[in-house]
C-alpha cells in the first residue's frame, strides 16, 4: 500500500459512509471494489475499524427560520447613586 492509497482511502472512506449510497456505488463499481479491498487490509482495519457504507444519502435540513431566533437581551443594570 502506498501513500497515495492511504490518502485516497482516507478521503473516500468518509464519502462512502455519508454520501455515496448503494445506487451511486453501483455506478462506480471499480472504485467501490478498490476501496473495499483496501479497507480490508490489516493497517486500515487498525486505523478505521470496520467502515459501514451508507444505505441512504443524508439530506441536511437548512431551515433558516429556526436558526434566526434572536438572542435574549440581558436586562440593563442601573447604576446606584454613590
């Protein structure tokens, strides 16, 4: 295994876990086979453990209405007379 293999696996293992679902992986069969082969090697198993490929694509919710809540204002403290 070369340094290029390690870099490629490091990048693509996250993609396989989060983004590339079964339908997409079926279109890139050679790359999927290569990644599966490398991830089964002992050095990769020690580092990554068992990588679980995603079944469905994760769709983030970018609902901005919930995020636009105004922060609560702190009550103003009155200065006492000295």
